C-alpha cells in the first residue's frame, strides 16, 4: 500500500513528485508522529463514543444485529474514502495506495475477504 519513492539519484516525474517524501527527514518524522498521534486521538474518542452508545442501547433493550450490519455495510460503501482522506491528512493520503486501502476497509466491514 505504500508508494515506492524514487531514490535521490533518480529523476522524479511530475505526476510522482507529490508522492515524494519531504527532503528534510526530521520534518517527515515530525509529520508522521503528529499524524499518528492525531489518529490515535480520533480512535480513542471514537471508541469512547461507541462504548457510550452501546451501553445506552443495551440498557434500553438492544438493537437489531441485522439492521446494524446493513447500516455498517452501507456506511462503509459511502463514507470510507472520505473518512480515510480526512483522517490520514493530505500528506499521508498521497503517500499510500489509498484506493487499495479503501477497498480493503470496505471488504472487512462487509465481512468479505480483502
């Protein structure tokens, strides 16, 4: 899923220039660490929200598992790409094979093999 960047002595075509890492590796490391921290924070908030939602739904008698599965499949199809781009950020979104990752996430959430 990760792009193969050109070696420093290779010429980089204009269409691949956006995929090249920053020249300053410290800048790249900071960007990477900041992005991971941001994603970890989003994941933590989502886990807490889902835990609160599940606890409340269970206390109120539960939900239809088939309806939840169908809703998840529909959301996966319509929202995965947008959420991935938003959560990865512009710099990392161009550094990976985003379409492949999107297909894998959708397949996983729909219970299919990737």
